[in-house]
C-alpha cells in the first residue's frame, strides 16, 4: 500500500549544480550548465572514469555554490547506471562522507531526493545531505545494448542516454531559506507492462509513472490543476504519449501540466536522439537547470517531480525478461516569498 509522507519540517534544496557533455551543452538548456566537456571524457582515459569525474565535478560545484566543503556533509546519496554503482563509489572515495549507494535506474535522482529528505527529517537540525546522480552515454550504451563502435541502427523508440549529472544539497528548512522545498514524498510501486525491448524504455516505464501520478493525486486529494507542472524523468516521446493515454483511461488529464525531462534536455528536431533523452543524469540535470530555478524565480509555484526508472540488467535483457518500471514522486514547492 502506497503512502504519501508529508514532511513535518520541509527540506530545502539550497544549492545545486548541473554538468554535461557535448550534446547536452548544445541543447536548449546547455547555456545553464555549470560545467561541460566537449570531448565527454572529463580528462579521463575511459568512459567509466569520465562518469566518475562528472559526478565528482557536480558535487564540488554545488558545494562551492553554497560555500561549503565535503567535510560539511553528513550524508551522501549517489547513484549511476554502471554495474554496482561504481561510477559513484570511485568518484567520492576520497571524500570520506557517510555514503549511501543507490540504484533505481533512471529514477535514481528522485529516489535519492526522497531518501535524503526522509533521513534529514529525523536527523539533527544542522545535518546536510548531498544527492548526486549521473549517467554517461558511452558507458551505458556498451553496458546495456551494443558497443558504440558497432554502429547498429536504432529504432525510433530508442532514447539517448545523457552524459550528464546533477548534485543537490539539502537540509531541514530554516526560517531564512528562500529556496525550493521538498514538502511531500511517495515511493513508487514497481509495474511490469510486459515490455522486453531495451530500445523502448519509454513504454516500459509509462505504466509505473501513470500509477504513481494517479496514486499520489488520489492520496493527497488534489487534481492535476493544483500543480504548475507534472514532470517525468525520461519517458521521451513514446512514453509520454502512453502516459497520457493510460491516465485518461482513469479519468485523469495531465495534458496541460505534463513535461518530460527527456524532451527538454535536447533539441529533438535537430539532434538525432530519436524519442528523447534518458539516463539518471537526464532528470537530475534538467531539475537543476530548469525546475529548481523556476521554483526560485516564481515561474512555478508547485510541481510534482518523478524520475522514471527501467529496472533491467544486461543479463535480464539477454534472458528475455520484461523491463520493470518504477517512479518515486516528490512534491516541490517554491519558497514562501515566491508563491503566487
């Protein structure tokens, strides 16, 4: 049974940073990146180490923005798409921060923000948590699908794994905070839509996203119109359309509110990313580039944010197993001074 947890003391997201690669810098949000690397290598010799450096860079930049150091962090929640989350563990090994390695596939960003918020509500008032999630196109593609050098043709439903990441600093809200706040959270329930095609993750994740949105709204007694935006992580064109169809069958229309990070991070008309972006760095970077600033400047008053994850492994795909979807949800609100 799902439950929405209302945080008795809201958690502030008081600093963030977004890092990307070549294609992300060329996209509609690219000018806002705190750092980008045209080579996608981030000074490293392998794609896997490049993702570790991307993660390290994102956290370092977020801390610098808040005038903090690694020693000021009480907890670090970090995850990526590499097996056993090794990109995150190698990235932050030397920082000696209490570490939670997390994996929810492309839902990892929202999973991390949810878990960090829950821990902070029970922690000391001065505790600070960091959430860092990343993905790297070249590392993920050769792990989950085919070697990039193979040059295989991708179907229209395929998505482009983002070489990107986001880092977020959270603490229990203080009276002087004028930054976005996490006010409510809900864990997602895993859903199996019977999709086994690793090139159609949008269809695999759409049922979980629809279930989470419908359940959250029902549990809190609100409608889509109560939110300025209902944001999914990386359903892309295919999954976004399926999401709307599934919800309309339940009498829920989100056409006016729905936005998808996989469709925002890239210029879909001029970049060949097929159905849109994906990867747990996709929603993280887009949250840091568009939605948190929008909550700060008054563009948005209240949003639902749910990164969407396709829970699979190379072995499960090779064995023909279906791809399970999951979509945790957080409610983000503007600071009191920015409410309309």
